[in-house]
C-alpha cells in the first residue's frame, strides 16, 4: 500500500495464540498472514480487559471503551438487583452503553460493513451493511438466552447411523469423552425400498431419516422426516436424498465419503416458512452389512439476519454456507463425524465468511470500514489445547493428532483471510486482531463455590422437592457469579440480602482473604493470583454497577 489508506479492514480472530500464528506463518501453512507480517508490524502483547472473554473484549475493540464504560463485563449479563442466577448471554447490542466505531464513522459520512461481529445485534449501523452479530457464528442466536443455551436457524447438525455403524469409533484416536455409540445419534435401519415410486432399476436399499430439529430457533412443523435411497455406483454406493418416497422429489445426492453439493430446503415453522441451505455426507455406506452413517449439516437460514433485510438474499452460497460452526465442533466431539469431515465443514464455514465479505466489498458502494469476526480458534483451543500440550498430555502421538487438527484449521483461516484481503484491495489498511489468547489448564478449575463454603460465606441446603443442592440465601453472605465476579449478599440490594450495609467492607475483606489464602489440597499451591475490590479493578477496565463487589484472576495453569 502506497500513501494514505482509503479503507480500514479489521479481521477478528477469537483466541489465537501468538506462538501458533508465528509458527504456522513461518511453516508455510499461513502464507497470507506471513505476507501481512512481512509488509507490516506485529504486536505480541496487548493489554486486554478483565474478564478476558468474548463479549466484553470484542465490544472494547469496536468501541474503544473499557467494559466499565460500555457495560458488557462478562460472557453473561446480570441485571443489578435481580437474583444472581437470572442471567442472559451478553450479545444484545442494546446493552452496550458506548458508541461503536461504525456509528462514529457514519457521522462523517463513512459507510461500514460488519460481519458476524459478536454482541452487535440488533444492528446500530444505519448507512452500512451488517450480517449477523447475535451469537458467535452465522445462524447462531444467543440474545436473551440463559447460560449454555444456543438456538440455530433452521435446525442443527445431526447424524443418522445404524447400530452396526456405531460398533467402532470413526477415528483411531477418538476424544476421551467420545464413544463408539456417538451419543444422541439418530438410530436408523437400512431396509428394502417399500412404497417408493419411480424407483431406478437395481434399487435395493432405502432408509427413513426422522429429523431431529435440535436447537431450532422456531418450532419446525414440516418436514418431520426425509427419505433416502442407497444406490450402487461403480465400485461403491451413493445416497439420494428425497422429500418423499418418490425419486421425483429428489433433493440431492452424494457418493459415499463425499459431500453433496450445496442444497436448498424449505421448512414450515411457527414463524412462517423458512428457506435454508445445507450439505450432507454419507460417511460410511455398506448396505449389505447394514452399515450406514450419514451426516446432515445444519439447515442454515438464508435470510432474517441482515441489515438491510434484503441483503441476506443477495449473499452467494457457491463456496460455503452461513454455518453455525459450533454445531460442527460439537458433531466432531460427539463422535458423529470423523476428522476429515470435521475439517471440511469448518472450511465450509470459513469459505462463506470469505465469500460474503468479498461480495459486500465489491457491491457496497463507498464503504470505508470493514469489521468481521471468526470464532474458530476459541472453539479449537477449548477442545484441543489440553490434548495438544505436553504439560497436560504425555502421549506424544496423541498430541500430534491434536496439533495436526490445529494446523489445518489455522490453514483454513488463512485461506479466508487471503480472500478478504484480496477483495479489499491495495488501498486498504488491514488489521488482524484478537480479543484474547489461550493457555492450557493442566491443574483444572478453581473451586470457587467450595472456597466460599469452607469460609462460611456461602451455605447450601437440599431442595426437598428435587433433592438437589441449592443455595440457602437466608444464611449466605457472598456468592460467585459469572466467571470472575463475587458479590456480597447485601441487604437492600439483593432480593434475598442478609448482610447489613455497615458490614459490606468486612464481608468483602473476608471474600478476598478466603480466595487468596485457599490452597489446593493436592499440591499446596495457591491458585488465585489476585482478588481485588471493584474500585481497585479500574486500571483493568472493570468498574461500574455491572461488575462484582470483588473480582478475581487466577494463575496460569488454572482454568
């Protein structure tokens, strides 16, 4: 780039590590990132807000404001004065009290493009274009939902398998929590094609596929079931997917071990008719032995997620689909799909992000600012970091298996980056930024609730109806909430508060003392690095009503 840049392109990667970025840039696995480093600068250590987690940190990047100012202080949002368990995931842009950079840009006539940027839906851009922002990935909805709950439109990934196919795991090195049975797989049977119309000559096998509308954003009324024929083709087999037991209702087909083309299907839902795109892959097909494993990607809605609304229908789906890739990761770790299928589908996710970005850069006239986010590294490290790190996993061959997946996913990200940078042109300033990094946690998590219980600050009881252990608020002085926040159960502020305001400081001191002095019974180590009162956390960007009375940070090696 010569002279002053005319456009700014911000490519957000969630949780990559500097070590892996540099390793794969130098190894040739990330040639596009390598070129950017050679032509620019790299900052290895940047100060991140606390807590170091997705919604507050991406909001800080897009606003220039600390969490204490913009109000998104953790992965979840807790309304002050509500019961501590009443939380929602922090992806609602209306919760953000600060101005986004694209709002400021509009004031000077600059148009923006925003793609899959967390915590930015509903859109606050008016003169630009936005795709998604209500979750971590396209077609993923988290706004207003409690912890761990995700909705996808139209429905999530699923696998159909015969009992014979589930006798052995797909990969030689399945994940420790992966079983041959592939939990929650839909069990099917290969049968003769009875009741079919327009059968081709030689058709001997069929299978009925009852759809599981898992995590659907809206209730799906139809279709409830799809139908498939297994046909001999050359030395192998292909699967033909149909809406009904009639070959004339064919949706698409795929050979064993290969993907179908990108297909379209409509569903009748409680919110009207929704059209989506998907692919399927017959991973194992041996009908003579009753063996079938067929993977169906999420049905990804092709509208309802853009501003302006009509833009979504204009985004091409020739290279990829707007895939909620959290479903892909879960499918792999459930043992539904093998490593190759997993990497191929993540690549499909990145291909769509690149295709959508390139399309808008070419067609949005006069754009000056581009922001996007890809979450793959975060999901990847949550699943693979312990397995790939020698401090956590002594099995060298197993570490190599995990590292190979990491390498290939970084390579997939690099292809995405290359296409976006190419579409941006030579007059663009390109910035690759992360919200935080990642570290292994061989020592496990810190038992914060147990620490408070041992200190007499939190008391539990057995629920007489369910038998579960619940908090006894009538005797609890303090509680842990969200990732790093601790609250005094203050009278007049908390719904069931018992601590007199005059004892507020004393209880905060007791919380800090309990956290800082607790030792792991196995190692004798103190895992808590610091515990500070909210007013002392200001230099870390945490302040205001949305943070705890005490905040904590733990030492490396602890989760």
